[in-house]
C-alpha cells in the first residue's frame, strides 16, 4: 500500500478551475468509447445535467412510503425525468416497455436494512444488456469494516462489465450509521469510486461540497436523501449544482411530496434552467394549485 509517511492533507482542489472535458459535456468522459458516450448523453443531455428519479428503495427497504405502488406514484412522473433509477424487478413488472426515459439499473442486491448489507452480489452482464440499461449502479460502502472490501470488489467487477459492453457505471456511496458525513469523507468515497472506474458517482451534499466535486474526476450526482420541506430540497439541489454537481438523483423528496408532479418539475428547472430556490419554490406552488 502507499507509504503513509509524510502524508499531507489535501488542499489544492483548484475550485473554480473547470476540468478539461475533451470536447464532451461530461468531465472525465471525453476518452470513452462511442457507446459509453451515447448512453451518458441520453442520461445527461446536451447541457451535461440530469434529473434522475430514484425508486430503487424497495430493493432493501420493501414498500416504503411513496413506492407502495410504483405504477401509481412513479410511472406518471417519468415524462419529467431525465433518467429512472430502478431495479430489474420493477422495470419488468411495472415500467411500460414503451418508456423512452433511460434507465440506470440497480445492479447489486443482497441483504435488507435489517442486516449490515455485507453480502451484496452483482447481476450478470447479460441482464443489463437485456433490459437496455443506460447505466448500472452499485453501492460502495467506503469506511465500513464489514462491507468496504466486498462493495469495492463489486464496483470493480461491474466496471469490467461496463467496459466490455459499453455501459457506464455509477458508484453509489453508502453512508452507514457510523460513517462521517463531511466533505473529507465524501472526497475519499467519491474519489475511490472514480479511481476504481466508476463513470458517475452518486453521493450526498454537504458543506464544502465544491471540494468534493473538484477532487472527483467524473460527474457527481447528489442523492436527494430523506424527505425535507420542498423549499429546503430545492435549495439543496441548487447548491449542489452551483457547487459543481452534474445532477440530482431524487426520490423521497419527489414521490413523498404532496404534489410530486409539481416538485419534480421545479427540481428540473433548478437543474436545467438555473432557477434559484425561491423561484423554483414559487414554480412549485403555482403548479401545485
């Protein structure tokens, strides 16, 4: 392992100096194969930004609030999303095959929230191809003694699949009960995902987030996290984009809103139109009437 003697705390993040994108909208993706770029372009679009709608919560949580009936809560929102993040089971059983929104396929599975999530496995490569996935997502639990090695190995294996078949991989940074939620931790977790080959990283917004995005050489999308008031969720989305995130992967703050369609459109306007939180919240209120 690297010699830890003379280890120096990171500080030269170059915040404010964009990473060269080699003529492609997404940083770190300019040298990828055509198929990879094509799939990434479907997710992020011409502006290099994306609103991902997450409904994969049931793969470890079961039918939690808002995703008891995905046909009723999620399918009507697809027209407003740039990408859908879901499991293969939900994709096949509920999502209409006429759907044209690209899918980020949850590609690992294992133990539930009742355990320590220490035995996740990765789906077969053919499954991602069979369902026409635009990307594959796997959890990475950096800092957890029980799960780190296994989940990093899962990421590495999934990247091998992605490179072979031209499918981008999103590393999803887990945050367990004992894990720190600060910029130092997220810099470590996101950078490890990128170093191990992830083309996209999903993580949480935190103070000092501009250093997290600056130190990660591939696009970051933030997790929506737990349900908060709509104005607060819109502010988090705005800050994340302003601090260098390429998108937002939001679930509970959309489908648990009293007005999900209004909320997802307001979040989209923050991401793609640059609406400020107050403007976006006003848009939400207007649409909710």
